[in-house]
């Protein structure tokens, strides 16, 4: 059995808990989403199965399935194999080969990473391109060209484009503030949509990473924080099955919390220019934990000194995470970034520091681990943005 077939048989991931009310005028779209969500998460089923699981009438389900078949999203897969009394049920399932999704991850400081994925989240084509230090409008043009290249590489109609970007991003896909990219009030989603001619969904890269980890990475979602470490540092949070967005969509902006101040030092060294942050302050977490900062920190050191330097950053991170873990009673903290920097002395020191500063009932069972999705976590999450925005599947 192929990986795609196995995913289709088993379903492809967990669903976020809904956080908004459904109005009467949205009923058909909501019903359509429920049918698609069941097929996505539970795998193929009969029309009767769909009616039972969604609470819809068989007539409504039959009408919705017919409509989805006409759109090419759903297909009949034959009769149910197990023998039962009466007429055999015909199974219907999502057509993973009917559409593709373009996903882009902008967390890396050196390269933009992108992929074409099928509706099951499996990568069909993978590409990357150098950032070359571009910021502002130049970076938007480079991103537009990269997305166009990926859309062109798709072998099926593109359902949409999902982009995980650093910064504070509102529900419309406008980047309100991304200091490292020089983006302020940039309508990124609408700009890309006009240029590409397909729907575009943009969200914070840490939020996309946590969506990917929750949907495909085996996380429970009762209390999950994904810390993304790239050009900057961000955090995405899923609490009790719901994505935490916060006031003005800025939940999880840990990268710009100050961890070193003017009265402090870094391992005996005075606060220097390297700790000046793109946001205008000094001593933010990004200035010690981002990939460029970590690489500068260990450059030229022997293995023992490298371990010590990374552990020092890990201790500071643990101090910062302790009140977050305690306030939210998290069960999992997941790192997404280069394993050679994060998965070792830094991670161990962060967990030790965190446990020293929290009650055992909070941290004794806390799991602090690397993502199981590797470099594809944010890309998978960007694909979830499209599945949610276009199909209502979360």
C-alpha cells in the first residue's frame, strides 16, 4: 500500500476545535466543510456513515456528495469490502490527485523554502531560493516570483497558496509588522493573490508550524507550543484543540521579549552591538536564540566550548518559557529549527532550567522535543491554511 493510500485509509490528521458560531446563512458551507472534514480525518466512508458522523440527513449528505463529485474533490471508491446483510454500501473519499497546494515557508534567514503538496499533505515537488538579504518591496517581488514558479510546477489545478511568514499577521493576511523582513502593513495575501490568480492564505510562520505539528506530527493539542527558530524566533500555541491568536493576532511573539538588559551580561561579556534587535530594542530573545545569533556564538569554538555556549542560551530560554508553560499548563514544547543547534545541550539546558522554576505538577511530565516533521513542519502547516481557507478542513 502506498503512503498516500495508507493516509487515505486512516485519515490524515486531527481537527482543530471550532471557535466561532455558525450562522443560518452559512449552513450549506458549514455542512460541506463537515463532510470534507470527516473524509479528511476519518478516511473514506459511505453516505450513511457521513450522515451519522455529521448529524446531517441522508438527503443532505447525498446532495453535498454529488456537488463535491462534480467539483472533482470527491469520488466513489467502490463498495465496502466487508460483507453485510442488504445492499453493499458505496464508499466515497477525497481525491488526493484532483488538486494540489503550494506551500511556502519564510522562516529561514538565508532561503525561502517551498513545495507542491497533494491534498493529503504529501510533498510532490520541493524547491528553494536564496533570500540574498532582500527586505521590503524587493522581498515581496522575490516571494511573488518564487510562488509563481511553484504554481507553474504543479501538475494539477492549484487549490491555493499557503505562506508562513515571520511577523504579526492579521486574519486578512496583512503583515502588520515583520521587522526582520522590513514589512509593515504589507497586504501580502492580496498582493500575491492578484499576481498569481489563485487564492492565497498567509499566517505567522510559528502558527503554521504548530498547525502542521498538530495535524500531522502526532501532538495531542491539549497544550502545545511550537517554538520556531530561524531568522527570528516565534511561537505558535494550540490550547485545548484551538489555535491561540491573542489580541491583535500577536500571541506567541516571544522573539521580541527582552532576555538581556543593560544591567545584564551574556556569560560575563558586556551587552554589545550584536544584541541590537531588528525591532529597535536590545537584548531580545532573537538576539541570542535566532539561527544567525547562534551561528555567530559558536563560530570558531571547539566542541566543548560550543556545547557550553549553546547550553547558556538554553538556560535563558528555559527561564523565559517557565512562566508561559505554567500559565498555560502546556504538555508539549516542540522546537522547529536546525537540529545541530537546538537538539542537544541547548534543549537539555532549557528543560532543566524550566523544571527548576516550575511546580512538578506542571513540568514533571512536560515533553520538550524536536519536531517530528523536520523541515516540512511549516510547509505542512501552510498547506493546512489552504485546506482550512478553501475547504473548511481544519
